[in-house]
C-alpha cells in the first residue's frame, strides 16, 4: 500500500504533497525536520491522505494534486477544514 499525503504548514499555511509506503514514519520525519523540503516550514499537520495499491497510481495522484486543478480539488474536498 502506498499513501499520497498532504501536509499543511502552520508557519506559512502552504501545502506540501508527497507519497510514501510508510505514512506514519514519513510524517514523523517531516515533523522532526529530517526532510529538506519541509524542515523550515514546521510545525506541520497531516490534513489529507489517500491509499493506492500501485506506485504508478500514487505518483500520478501526487503529480495531479500538485497542479492547479489538484489544489482546487483539495480545497473543495477539505472545504470545512479550510473554512473552519
């Protein structure tokens, strides 16, 4: 199982999208500052994830969520989260 996940920085309010085989471990790495891409954006919260069976599906989904259309999808999907 592979997971596509979305983190939100509480520092700059921006989103980070990635994928991993071990969601719990990867989130801990982000929180501890072990990931170069997010270490200066901590603290982070996990706001969304999806499970995929194949790596190809996970990479395609990750790429989609990083697009403008993917951002719109996330804002629509997580509307109650973003509006409070």
